[in-house]
C-alpha cells in the first residue's frame, strides 16, 4: 500500500513529505493506521546527526498511537480494530537481558526485523527506506513487529496515549524504575521539556517531598509547577550547583539530566547529597564525554544510565494509562499543540524555541 510519510534524505535538512510503499504484514507483523505521534527531542537529534540509529533515507517518529488494520498469522497480542501504542523498546524475548526481566536492554533486536533477503517494510520505487527506532511513525501507517505494540483501552484519547510511547515511559520510568525514588526524598530535574516533566510526575507519584525543576526558559519553569515541581531554578541565574545545594539543604537525593548535555550531568552529580544518585536520561550525542572529580565518589555518590525508563512496556504502559485515568498522571497538560504531518518542520522549530512541552502530529 502507498502512504504519505516524512522522509529524512540528508542530515540537517528539512524532512520531505513523500509517497512511499508499505509492505503487507508478515507472520509476526502488525499494520497500524497512525492516528497521533508525538515529536520527541530524539527525532531532532536524529535530524541533526546527534543520534544515528539508521542511515538516510529514513522515516523518523517513535512516539505513536493508532488503530490496528491487519495482523500476521502468528500475532496473538492484538487484533484488527484494537487501539495500540508503539514503543521503540521491542524485544526478542530470548536473550539474556530479556529472560532476566530487562527487555528494554534486549541485545537481539534484529530478531524483530526483516531479514536482509526479505522485501523491506518501507520502500520507494525499489529504494529501501529505513525505520527510525524500528517504528517510522511520521507516516500515515506503520508496519511493526508485534512486540513493539501494546493494546490499550479505546476510551483513552490516542493523542494523549501516544506520549506513553516515549516521553512518559522514559521520564516516569526513570523515577520509578531506574532510580526508584523514595518517599520524602529531594529530587532535581535538569530540563523541563516532555521527558523532564514526566520525571517530575514520576517523582511526585513516588512521594518525593521536594522536586526542583532547572531550565533556562522561565515559561517552562512555570509550567513545571503544574507537573509537580515544588521549586524552580533558572540556570542562568548564577552558580547552579551552589543554589541547588542551598535549596535542598545539603544536596539532592536524586538528580536527573533530561536534556542530553554533558555539563548538566556533571552539575547533576555535584548537586547530590552523600549517597545520592545522578541519572542520565537525556540523549547525549555520540562521542561526547563527561568529566567529574573522582573524590566525590568517596561520598558514595553514583551516576547511572537510563534506557527508556527501564521499561517493561507491555506491563508499564497500561499502568501509566491507569494513572492518567485516575488523574494522577497528567497527559492532557503535556500536549501543547497539534499539527498535521506537513508541518513537522514547525513542530521541530517550536521545540527548539522552547515554546512547547509536546507537539503531537495528528492524521486524518
């Protein structure tokens, strides 16, 4: 079938809206009509070359929700007509990480892709088009492995549910799964974008007593209070680490870097109290390095990584959506704008300008 998609042809160039071919579902695949897709900062990193998971030409987009149109013969977890969200954390189910309960760290994602001797999922006039993050969601439809999707209740608005595909799963999961924030703790979050405010919401759900949002954008800082921030700090106002130490009365128990800037991870580490944990959530571009004073480790401080909120997507996503239904997780407030696929460039511009928490692309 032919679909319209936003194709990246070259680095640091605008996406082109093209008609491409989508193959028929194989035995383990699901055809999904895209209804909504959030525009994530990782897509911008891919556009600019900071993250290169797949080569050009490729279709970006990895935070989608939609409706199943058809399934392959071996698919049992979804059926035509089901509402679903998709996540890049697909998993083989058989590698050491999967069987130890860490499917987000699957080491054999290739088992969920088509073999080299099979027709590609996406193409144009015989040219292979790659699927960014194995999803390629900036398109009218997606052809996915069944382990990349999870069925959701049809009463959840799909433009809200889409955010659970990346930002919410990453941010809330960073607080609840990766760091395991304890009740009564002090938390600092560097970055008040979509992932940052999701971390704040996760920390609030966990029972943190203090949640400090750090950003350069005053409008974002004000919005962060809506998502659980008890205090805010504009990083342009002097010595950030010194200010955070004073605000937390000695240091944070947990500090999260949600932007992808090495200097911010260093500040997250230095603002910790003894035995504190700094969590790298943001996507630091490939090749960048972090440098910290090693003597701080004698205070039992630590830095840990976070991959997609340490998620078990098929378990976590329905739980997060139930928290939304209960009013404990705010997805409505995260959606700042809706745009059609043709205005994906405007979505990127608004993100870079700090005008939005999340822009969601919607499809007729």
